[in-house]
């Protein structure tokens, strides 16, 4: 009994009406099951909802043998759980409480569930007589913890990846003077910033290539012709590299190619075949090209690094009519 003020008492035992009502509320609203085990006989009295948790048929009578419950334990957890239980009975862990979380295989549908036990052991270590306690299904809580841990790892991974990309941009960016360097570097970093919203969406699901092109090349929307032939949506890990690829090609076209002239345009075609995604960038209407540049520029270095990151290949054709870039990326690295 617990006292609440002079002369006031709250019944917590199931032998009282208040205790039974509290037990009913705990079982119906919080999914808590109760048990009492007589260690001298090996038999236990268990509330009916515990059998539902384990997917066991309700017994015709009480007390019952605990063996069917042990047989539901997940094979990877059973030995450790039995060892912990036996150690507590012997008092090896210096406690009278039994607290454990184990996985079980629910017998009705073979679903793996997480069950948490909390009990009090009576009797001296090595000669325990009874255990009184409760148990509950905490599968949803465990899965939420795992999702949170996965999200934390993903955030950390993205942060490290973004820092690596920024470091690469700082290292690769070259210019004749400080204002030009600042302009080029800021443009590339802003390209990363523009794709962050798409990366957030990618965390919820795949990202359509058309949406990525629309975001990255919004300034050149009137100069684009798209032919996307049932291309799978991009996996989260592929969004940023493809965005950077598009940004660098667009930057080159703005400086030297199709986007320099009002009548210039770029045709972007993509299709999936033979386990690969083929992406074709073709410029036309820009100034005639004299051939490939004498040295590889920073932009092309960035493009090559992003293609390697996806395990793909890049072929550049510096034709007089305009640059053509042919990219091939394994479908397994492109699609979710």
C-alpha cells in the first residue's frame, strides 16, 4: 500500500478493486502484461494479453509452464537471455530486479517483435522463490530509435560529403584574379545549396531527373530541349553528383558555348538500357568551337570527379557545331 496524506490509502494489489482497475487500464491502454513466477514449481500466472504478444494460444487454466514463452525467443537472443536470467537468479549481477529487452518470434505470423521485461526477484541469491513483474511490446519504440540513429548517421555522412565536395571545389577552382575566383567558387557552392532541397526530398524518396534539371538549369529554361525516355528516378546518393555535372556543363556553355547566344540551345536526352543510364548533352547555336581546349579546365575536372564517384564514364566531343557530352552511369548507382 502507498499512503497519500493522513489516513488515505491507495490499493495497488490486484486483490483490491482499485488494484484490479489499475491493472485493467495498464493492460488495455499501455499494452502492459503482468506475470508472477513460482520458481520452486516453475509455473507462472500470466495475464491473457501476454499470450497475444507472443502469438500463443490462451491456456485453459493457470498457472502455466513458462517453457512455451522461452521457445518463442529469437534464436540469436535466446542463449544470452537465458544466461542473463540464470545469472540474476544466482545474484551474480548484484541486483534483485530483472530487466531485459529481447526479440521474439510471434507465433501467429512469425513477425519479429521486441519485448521488454521488468520484474522483482524475491528470495536470497541462489535460492530465489518468486519473480513478480510485467512485460510490454516495445517494437515500435525500438524501430523509432533505429530510424533516429540511421538519420543521425545519414546527416553526418551528408555533412562530411558536402565538406569534401567544397574542399574539392576550393582546390580545383582556378582564375586569373581574385574577383573571378570568388565568382566561380560562389557559383559552384550555390549549386550545392540549390540542390539541398532536392536532397531533403531524396531522403523521403526518389528524385525525378526532370525536377533536378529544372532546379539546376532554371536560368536557361528557354534554351533547353529535353528528351527523357522513361529514365528511372535518381537515388539520394546520385542527386548531388548529377547536379554538379549539369552545373559545370551549363557553366561551360554560358562561357564558351550555346548559352552565350540568344538562339543557342542544349538538348538533353536520357534513356535506360542494358543496365546503364545514358545521358547525352548536345549544344547547338553557340559560337563555333575550334576544338578541345588546350588544357583541362576546372569545370571539366569537377565533372570527371563526379562521374567517377558514380562509377560512370564520360566522353566529350568538341565538335565545331557545339560540345557534346555522353555520360553513362550504372543503373545500380543511378536508381534507388
